[in-house]
């Protein structure tokens, strides 16, 4: 199954070599982290390889997969649509309904509170694969190997700084996620995974 999905992703992204390099590297990084943190390797790899598949689909194509409630919920953060629609497409195309895989794809953009182990791994791998040379991906990867929650929080801060630099407001889910992982890292909230 993974081989077929990877082959299809290669075909879909054949005109976007940088993105293809990124998703293959995210798969590799996520796979290594799955081994370290004993997450399900197959779930992690499928989510990682598929997470950006809808990145270059038109907005109308992305929205076609989504219920009105989701379109409305993320109207102020349309970057979420490529993630939500990729999960929907994976489910439709391959009959994969495993919520662990689907949620890891759905919430890879800025995370959410109470992420599963696979969600956290895909979320951090998206930012600490070696093609992310504009940030200290190596340090983030090392942190993720040691303390996944801390890496999640560090990366949430980086992502929020990008949003704020563009003078955009944070989405409420992004704010909730940051608050939750700040508490997790400060030891005030029990880890859910
Ligand atoms: Fe993405
Ligand atoms: Fe990505």
C-alpha cells in the first residue's frame, strides 16, 4: 500500500520537484521519529507522504472535498484547506479511514491540542526535514528525538512568528494548540499521549 501511495504522490507532484523532495524527506524524518517514539510506522509514513498532496490543487478543487462547516471554520486560515482535502482524498482514493492517519494529515499545518503520537511526529517532521534550511532543522530534529512535546511547542512558536510577520491573526485553533503545548511543556497539563 505505501509503495502504491508513494508512486501516486510522485506522479501528482512530478511538476513540483521541490515539494516532492520535501514530502519524501518528511516521510524519512517521520519514519525515524516513529521508530524512536514507538509510533506505528505504517500510519506515520502514509500520513507523512500524503500530507501535502493537495498543495497545488486549485481552491475550488480543495473545497470540493470539504463540508460547509469546515470551509467556514477555517475561512480565516485557508492554508488549512490543502491539509483537510488531502485527508479526504486519501480516504476516498484508497479507502483509508484510520483516524490516526487522517488526523495527522488534517492537522499538520499548525497542530491542535491533544495530538496523537503520529500527529505530533508528522507535525514536527514537516518542519525539521533537511530541506528546511531556513531554520535550524537539525536542532529541532534532535529535540524531537529527545522530547517530542517540546519540539511541537518550539515549532508552533516558529509557525506563529511567520503568521504574525505577515500581520495575520492566529487562528483560534492555533492559539488553543499553543496554549495547550505551553502547559504540557511547563508541566501544568498531563500529557494525553
Ligand atoms: Fe502542508
Ligand atoms: Fe509539508
